[in-house]
C-alpha cells in the first residue's frame, strides 16, 4: 500500500497561519513594557526588529522550498550542521515557542481581569490546562476557527488605528527617545519575539500545495503586513495613553481603546484580545509539541515522546511535556523575563537558520535544489547572523544566561543520550547520503498510458460488506481499458502530525480492505493519503490523476453531517470529474436496472452508465416514471415519447414503465422491490435547500427498496460524453441541415462577453425562427449554463435549451470576432457557438444534433472551415458540405 501526505494549504492558509502566529501577546501586552524602555521611539524598535527578521524570513523561505517537509527549524539545522546542532536548535526552538505561548496566556489573564476581576496567574494556569486537554483530544478543524479569529482581530485593529489617528495627543510623543538610540536598539531585541511566527509555516511545509510559490510569498507578505500593523497600532497606543501609565500596563490596547471609544470600547477590545490570545496560545501548544515528537522519531529524545494516542491520534506525551513546562513558567517567571527569554532563543534560532543556508549552498548537496533563492546571497545571510546576535548582546544578563544554558543542556543531552543512537551526518560534513525522505512528494503523478481511472475513495468508517459492494460495482462499471483505483483517505485532527499516522489506521483499514476484496485483490492496489481535510484531498487527487469517474458511498443527508463533515454531499456539486454515489441495499448481483430521469443535461450520462452495467452483468434495463395521479394523458405521452427517443441512444432495448400514483415515493418504493439497482441523476439545488431540506432525489434514495446509484457530471464536463459518443448516436440518414436555420447563422459576431452573446443569440432566434420571446430564450440559455457549462473545449461551445411551448427544433451557428471566456475545461476561449433550441417532446432530436455535431468536430475539419468563413453564406456552405459528405 502506497502512502502519501496530502498538501492542503494554499497561499491564504499560509498567510493566515503566519499572521495568526504574530497577533498575540506581543501586540496586546508587550507595547506598554517596551515603551518604558525606549519611549515613543518604541515604534522604531518594532520597525527595526522587522527589518532584522527579513534575512531569516528569506532564508526560511528558501529552506522551505528546498526541503518541503514537516519539522521546520529542527530539520534544517539537523541536516545542515548535524544532529548536535539539530538537538540544540530543536530544544531552543521548542523553548522559544512554549515561552511565547506562556507569555500569551499571562496576557490572556491580564485582559480577562479587566472583564471579570480574576487573578491573572490563576486564569493563565487554568487556560493552559484547558488547551493541553483540547490538543490531546484533537478537536478537528481548529485551524479554520483560528483563521476567522485572525480576520476579526485584523478588522478590529484597523478600526482602532483609523479612529485612533483622530485622537492622538502630540505631547505624548515628546521626548521621542527617552533612553537614547541604543535604547531603541535594545528594545528591538526585546520585541524581536513579535515576529517569531512569520516562519512558522515552514514547520508544516510538507502540507503546503505549490510550496515553491506559497511558502516564500506567504512568509514575505505576512511579514510586511505585520510590520505595518505593529508600527501603526503601537503609534496609536503611544499617542493615546501617557507614557508613565504604559510602563506598568499589561493591557495597553484595551487602555487605548478606552481612551478612544470609552468604557464600552475598552471592554470590546479586551474581548478581541482574549480571542486572539486564546488562538495564539492554542497554536503555540500545537506547534511546540511537534518538536519533541519529531526529535524522538530521530532518536534525539526518548522514544515514549513519539507515541500517538490509539483513538485520538494525537502525540499526547509530547503535548503533556510541553504543557507541563509551560505551567511551571507561568507560575514562577514574570512577564518581562518570559518575553526576554523567548526573544533570546528566537534570535539564536534565526541566526542558525541563516547559517544553514550558507552551509547547504556551499556544500553543493546534490538534493538541495530550492525553487526560491534568497536574494543578495551571502550578504543577506551574514547580516541575518550578525544583526540578531548584536540584539542578543543588548538584552541583558538573563537572556544571555538562558541561551548559554540551552547550549550547555543541549550538548550534555546530545553526548550523554543521543550521540550513540544516531549515525547520520549534516551537510557541513559533506555527507554523500541522499536525504530522500526530506523530499517526499504528496502529489501522485498522473498516468501517462491514456487509461481512464475510476477512483474509489474510502474514509475508514466503511464495514467489509460496504467495501466489497463498492469494489464489486466499480469492477462491473469499468471497461477493459479502465483502471479501478481504491484510495483510503486517513483524515486526522489538526493537532496530529500527518506522518505519525502512517502505520496506524491505514494498516488497519488495509487489512479490512484485503479481507473484503480478497477475490479481486490481484487486480487492485490500495493507496493511502494522510490529510487534515479529506474532502479537499479527494478533490486534488481526482484532478491530478485526471480521473474519469469517482465511485463513492452515498451518505444520507443530515443537517449536522453537512456542517461538520459532508465529504459526499459536497462532492456532487464540486467534483472535477463524473461522480457516482452508491447507496447499498442487499447488493450482490445486477439483473434488473431501473432508470429515473427528467429531461436535462444528464440524459446521455445516465444512459451511458446503464449501458456499462447492463452489458457487464447482462442485466435488463427499464425507464421508470411515477407521475402524480392528476397528470394528463398528453403529459404522459410526452414522457413516453421522451423515453422512446432516449432508447435510441442505448445499445440495449429499454422498456418504458410509466405509472400514475397518489403517493409517488411509496409507489417508487414498491416498483423498486423487484430491482437490483436504481440509477438517478443529481440536479442542482439552491444552497439553502441543500442545507435545510432534502431534494426529491434524496427522498428517493431514502425510500427505494433496492440499491441506488446517483450520478452527476461537473459543470465543465458538459460535452465529454458527446465527444466520445459512438457513430450509432448519429444514426444513418440523420443530418444537421434540415434543422439548420440559415438566418440563425452569423460569421464573426462582435460580442464583449457571454452576456452580450446570449442576448444576441436570443434576439436572432426570436426574429428569424419565432420559437420564443427573446427574454425567454435568454433566460433559458442562462439557466442551462448555470446547470452545466456548455463549453466543449477547442474554442467550441454548444448552448442548447428546451422551450416548453415550441413546435420545432432549430439549429444555429455563430462564429465570434473576438473569443469569449466560457470557463472551458481546456481553458481555451470560445470563438464558435453551435446553438440548439426545441420543444421537450423533441429531446431525442435535440440530443442527436449535439451528438452529430460533436462527431463532425472530432472526425472532420469542420472547425477550421468555420473559422475561415467570412460571412454566413460560407458558414452554411461549410456545414452543409461536411454534413453531407460524412455519413
């Protein structure tokens, strides 16, 4: 079984994670303490610290694209300078992260004290215990909640700055530097921790899609945004709160908001700070606990730290150790020293990361091929080493002692514990060993042999009978040239390191799969993908493999399932390929198949699916239509004619069974008792209806007595079936010319976009065919386009509509002077439109026109002839000649 880690983080996620790691205690608590050290010039300290962080941000971006794997700083230091420096750097980074989180929790206690008058340290300790429990429990999708908090905090800060600029007191900025310019430099070291989160994304680089773009862009944009935020917010705080009051104020932002907006404003911004600090502290516990976990896997820490809870799938020993140390720091270290120590360790780590880039480049490691290279090498890196160390010297004795202590502790730990357990060397020693694991790709390369994939996804909650039924159906459904590809999506909580679950649930499911599919096991290869978001992982897997079909289980609709998980229902309306959802009921063999359909874009698709299954199983097929009891004979005859026309598209005879019933759903249940499979479509629904109610198709699935297969194509798949349609669909003797209205043929039409094109087509058809009012036609074209994109690719679109009161079917052709974007599947702009409009009882003719046109496009030079045509006469001649010469 092949196993990969799924990349699910795009640029917005990278940006949100980086910004979220920088909006916390450093913004809501630190400005007051920092202002006491530099005066109003503290704004320059924040700016200077941001500039000194820039080399580390550029170096981290380069390292992240060269080594896009989980582990971040620890991995870079270990692989560049060996396990000794990796041990020291890993412990230093771990200390920096949990010090930052402890600082955030103390700030949280201070802000809650404004609202509830609670003891600061007790509140901080209580919340620390709660966050430890939350991370061990592995509550899912906390990252999305954190992104929402980040956006809310940014908007609140923007309001504070905007209003605050009208309330500034000039005298508060004088004198500007209370401790001289060296005080500004020293304070820059003190607030350096404010930008520690900018490179946080590198620790989970293996989960970033398109890392060569998103990692450097996310790091640099988030740094620029946060430098601006810090400078503006601190400038407003200084200008609205007297300096002497700030020195002992642990809630400076709320104090400033109280000056600007009054007591209500102070409470509101205290709540904003509480949300931000909870989010930051939670993220800190999550990320810092990864370091002992990763180091234990590399034999640098005791093996019990790499344990993962069997049920919760979270690294609970690592989380407990991190949380325990945080509790001790909160209880016994004051706020200012927490900030100093966190900054000192971060300065050390950033200096070492800049050194790593120099070592990797100069060692000529064959595998080190970053897609983003830091500019101004090596001067940028040398500045990134020297300037932070200068700040470190200005922080004072305690931070220096802390850094020295980390070096000493790391050295002792390495030589007494880790040295005898590892045998690898860093790039500094010019190792020839290739570190392939650092570049493990999560993208599976699409097949190059032209075979079509039928992807069968599983999510772990299926029992053996469900697995067997879906595999059996997929093999019935597949053609000899198709490949059935089962994939297990192992979805883990955000707190779980993806690599940690490789040998847990995946192996359990693999054993279950082999038992269920034992009679076909030689034909199948089960793959497994570890991910934090199975829904998006499946989407990307289908798109990257060029999958033709996805055959998945049909999850019964539930309001709560839609909100919380909704893998399956979401897929019907967002898939990049054809989707079939299977609801199993006593499924073994297929001998009798019923098709329920309404006129629409999925007619040919349902027939195609029924043909595949009926041929494979030698099954009988029939159309089933249950109408209301008051339906007229004329309406039923239209349905019967519709069925007769559709039967011509099948390679087998199809019986038509039309019934009136007072209770349609009960009758459908009765009619399907003697069936093995019911095939239905999945029409589009309004978003609110999807959430709060069940569609008719959902109700049919709930009530049907047999197994049900619901199929749908994505909007851009409109004519994929038409492209592959056999010649029999354009039966001998069928021609386009009898339906071609020469007055609805125009060459080189000038239209600005799809809207003006549809308006023009509707006006031409009304004026020359009289089929319907132009407004009705235009609305019908747009309604059809919303259901399914009518672009075929190759610059061709086939808008086609059913007009209820029409008497005849008309066919028109429009070539365009300037191509129009139709969101075509091949991204080509459309310059030729084949338009069909007709009554519902001529749906068979309608489909034949589409099939015949698609075949002529595929097998002749029709498109080239039409593009050469300068007027309508030449277009009519081209289509007539080619239509006549190709039987």
